[in-house]
């Protein structure tokens, strides 16, 4: 990825362009690769501050592997298929 691509790929930088999209942002309390304060919280804050109208944010009390598939399937059935 080139330096110029970083803002284009950044959810935070593009938050205003995503406000009308159906979004599911998932974090996990035991995720050691993407800690909540460094990854999840800034993204959810940026989207909320931009006025996201269809944002679902969920924090799983796990490393999110086991519950993630069930969560995403249920969310897609409720939000995307509707």
C-alpha cells in the first residue's frame, strides 16, 4: 500500500462517506491483535460523530472467533436481507 492509499482505505478518514451504509463493527475484550482502545473505539467514535444512521457496534466478551460467525449471520439476516 502506498502512502496515498492509507487515507483512502481508512474507515476513520472516510467515516462521512459511510454514514448511510449498514455497518457492523465488532470488537472483542480478549483480542490481543486489535485491542479495543486502539482499533474498535476510534472507528466507532468516528462513525458515530459523522452521524452513521445504521451502525451496529458490538463488543464480544471473548477473542471473538467463536461468537463472530453467529453474530455476523444474525446481523446479516436482520439488516442486510431486510
